């Protein structure tokens, strides 16, 4: 994959994030969090970081306290390398809601789960999904040449594909009909034809159908600039796509590419 599409933690993080002075009161800090839409911030004293606080924890303590009294130490567990790749970043953000970039004595950036909804992540996902669509088409051409009769597709879908194919033919574009099928149609063909879903590394038609439906949903959100991370919690029972589900769908995309490429 071209390095230009290699999305790292540094690409998504807020660089040189604002901080709270150690003598800031809890009341002022909570108001600052709410005004700026932040959830976490590092605390500084004499311009040096001495720890961090979260809005959620501050709302339950005495309002006249200073943030210094409630700061937590910045440890290696809260630090992420700016060159961390997208897959490892998703895995890290499953474990913790945020990370600082830099070190204990220098904070160069901060990344939270919500930052997954930034443009570099969309570009990264779009490139991978586009590559997967190309490989799916090639797979269908190779192993499911009779897909229009093999797979029970709605007549309107077939008609739309044939119409676009015929218009392309009149424009002297020599491509197979499957190249004019949407990803959702490709996914249905692949999950219905055993030689196809096995080639992608799935163990059953049902597994392929469920996993590829999630890929189609992700592709639609990327294409329409909708949030790819819809819930910043990590539990799989939450409403909207969680970090857990996004990581699994991304893994499906990468695994299929590795199997087919």
C-alpha cells in the first residue's frame, strides 16, 4: 500500500494540545472542558507537564479543589508513539480512551477515540476498501462467472448493472459486467458462492455474509462522510459502531486483501 495512505496516530492527533495550569480550580476546569469539548487534558506547572485529569472524574469532586490535587501521573500506559499505524492504533484505543503523544516531560499531542473520525482515517479506509472492491471483482470473474444465475439477486439490481454495462460498452469501455455492481452486490455474490468465500478466508457462508455486510456499512459511511466511529465506548452492545466493531471490520478488510492479493 502506498505510504501516502499510511494513517498514523500522529496524523489524527491534536498537536500541541491545550493544558490546564496546576492551580486551576475544578469548577473552572469543568467549564473549560465543556466550552472546548475536551474530555482529557494534561496539567502543567511552570510549563512542565505534571499529570493529567479527565472531565468525568472532576465533576464528582469538590469544586474549590485545584486540578493538581486530582491529577494522575502520566505513565507509559498513556503514551503512544506518533508513528503507530492504524490497526495498532485501533487496538490501543480499545484499551484506553486516549493517549498522549510525546513523553512524560513533553506532550506533543493527544489522540482520543473520537479522532478516528478525522479525514486521514477516511482516506486510509477508502483506499483499502477500494482495493478490496477491485479484488472482489477479480475473484468473481475468476470463480463465479455465472453469478447472475447462481445468486438470487433482485431483478432491479441485475437490470441496473446491465444498463450501466451497456452504456459503458457504447462508450468503448471493455469491462466485465461485475465491474458495474455495487459492493453490496459483490458481497452477496461472494458470501453465496463457496469457492469465493473460502478464497477470502471465511469458514462459512454465514460468517462471510455477516462480516461483509459490516464492510458494506463501513464503506457507505466513508463514502458519505458519516462518522465511522459512532460510539466512543468499546462495548459491542452499545448503539452505533464502537471501537470494537470498527477494529473487527477493518481486520476483515485487511484479511480479505491479504488472502486475495
